[in-house]
C-alpha cells in the first residue's frame, strides 16, 4: 500500500500540485523535462510527442503508466495533449484538457479487469514559477470531478448502472514548493470547500446491491515529503533508509455519510454525521505515527436483523500510534492512545437490560494513553526479515518500559482511573511465564463499584455469590479511599518478582 501511495503521488503531482513563489527564469522545456525526470524516477513510463513553437511546448499523445507489481496492476493517464505556455515573465502556464481518463488494469487469480476514471475540471491553468532547481506551483479550480467510466471484466464491458463512482471537489486551491535534487522535497498546502462522493453497485437483473453517499466540508491539508530518486519503489525498506519521509495532516469541519445494501431478503442502512475531525500521518527517520480523531459523531443504523433502529452518539473518538519501523540496537520510543468519550446508546437499548431505570444511563468513556521504550530487531518493511520472524528465526523485538499516562473507564455510575510506570527485564523470561519480568507500580482509583454491584443484584444480573467474590478480591487489592464508595490501590512488582498491593505481599 505504501508503494502504491508513493507512486500515486506522481499522478497527484500532475493533477493538483501547486504553490506560489518568487519569480525566476523558467522555460516550458524546463518544466516538462523535470516532469519526465520525476515520473521516470518514481517508476512511470512516460511518452509524448513534443513540439515547441513561439514559447509554447505542446506534448501530444501523452501517456504516463506505472506498474504495481505486487498487485498485478497498472495505473496511468492518457491525454491528447498538454501545453506548457511561457508567459514572458519567467513563469509557465500548464494547460490540461478539460477532461481526460485515468486508466487502471488488474489481473490476478485468473481474473482480469480494466477501466477508467474520467478526470474533469474547468480548464484552469497551473502556474509554475521559480527555476529549474526550485519550482513552485499554484493551481485553483471551482470544480474538480472524478467519475467512473467504462469498466471491463474478463473482456466484457459491465452493463450500464452496474457500478458507479463519482467524486466531486469544489473550490480547490493547492500550493506546493518543490526542491529538485537526488532527494526531492515538497511542501504542500491545500484547501477544498467540500468533497462529495456517490458510489454504488447493483446485481444485473436482480435486487441485490449497495450504495454509499457522503460529503465532507471545510477540508484542509498541509504536509511535507521527501522522495529519493532512482530507486526501486517496490523496495520500501531501501526507500526509507535512503531518505523517504512524509509528514502531513488532513482536517475537516464536518461531514455526513449514508450507506445501504440489499442481499435478497436482508437489508442494511447506515447514516452518520460529525462536526469535524483530523487525520495526521508521518513516516520517516525510522518511525511511523498516525493520529486520528472525530468529534460529535452520530450513527443511525437499521437492519432487517434488528427489530428497531439504533442511534448512537460519541462526543469524541480517536486513536494514536507512534512506533519504530527500522531495526535498531538502541532503545526506541513508542506510544499508543485510544479515546472513546461520552459514548451514548438510546433509551430503547437501555430498556432491554434496565427497563425500570435502576442504573445511571450516563454516556460511557474509555481513555488510554501509553508511552514506552523498546527495540525493534528487524526492519518492518523487509520481506526477508518478516519471513524470518514468522519462522521463529528472528526475535521481533524487546519491551523495555511502559508508562501509563492515563487510564479512565466510566460507565453505569462507576469510574476507574489510574496511571503507572514499569520497566522490563528481557533477561528474565521465567518469573512471568515467558514474559519479560516487570518492575514498577501502578496507582488505581475505583469509584462506585459497590453501588453498581448492588444495582446489578437487584436487577438479577449478578448473584450474591458473584458479588461477594468480587468484593473479596477488591478487599485484597484495594483500601478505602477518601470519598464514599471509593477504593484506592497501589500495585507494585519488585525486582525479585514479588507483587504487592498497598504494601501487602500477594505473590
């Protein structure tokens, strides 16, 4: 997937790369020659007939095709012509046809498929300025669309209406600065007023099928990337060690989506909306990280398998991950974060388990934040190293330390919070049944547990015996806290393998 994205960046370069910079002497031939050099360096096969006349370079019968070997596929573009027009002030306008196809071909497992996505825009020119070593691009269009055109499967064209896909973007503005060298550097910013999509598939002559529609508003993107030239883009490990890097963040102010499907007598429907979110991804310097979140999400679900509609709301959900991807003999940092804040289910669902309202029906929250240190003992994108790990010939890594920054779980009137800090001895795999022996402590606070158990007993969802066992366990691990129905616990693991609860040895 990373190879596909890296190569597809070349197509994005042709379509919507842009930025604004200081003017310098730049010719039409400079721009086209650099495109050929860049695309060839990322694996594209580039062809076209060139004709330079009166400061305008016209490249006709243009084809740009890149193979995706591990996918048995090719992706490319074919254009009747591209014009590079010198403006007389050291800048160049690039003119694309108002409409042209992006083609794809796939074969594998005895199946073959091909098709085209039709790219269309208002014909706005892309402005290129700067010089041959540092080019800047500026592009804007009130409307850009991608629509699925003809699709072939095993040599036959799919019937009209069997599959459809349309993506529309309004008020697109992109700005990019590109520095040319053995490693090309990009600094890109983009804004889009709205993005909408309409996808669907239907069984020919039958009722089965599905569709998905949606939109996002107030989109923005900012990011930097570095791409080494002249390397095999299927060798991700070599790319990363040679300087490939990407760091970008995408955000939006709101969105909505709907999905539906029919499979004989079964039906399915889903509607969602949100008040914005973000996706940030970075890869390079031996690390991979992502951070995604969404605010005020509403979900409405209907299904023939469920006798009533289900509505859910989530004030915030998100996930964070930062981890090493390159082998190292030194300690490396990693982190993990999960957030599900104020997750509320409808009263109809509560009524199935709590018809008399014994339990508090407040929204639930789960938050976990971890930091740690360890060693990755193989390159994550090296196929041979991965095979060695799978065969047990290579140790995957070592866990050296974990810090629990935040733990919070609250639901039905009870709340658990805590934090902790542990180190691990990878030389001792005996004391804890094959796991590195930990040393450290965690502090926990539990509020409302006894009250929750009393309510569950009165509802018949928990027996007195089960509650007694749970209370005995809490009595062993915790002590009364300052507030009502509050328990505090400090769990410690010592260097000699002892486990202590509030100073009392339990192992």
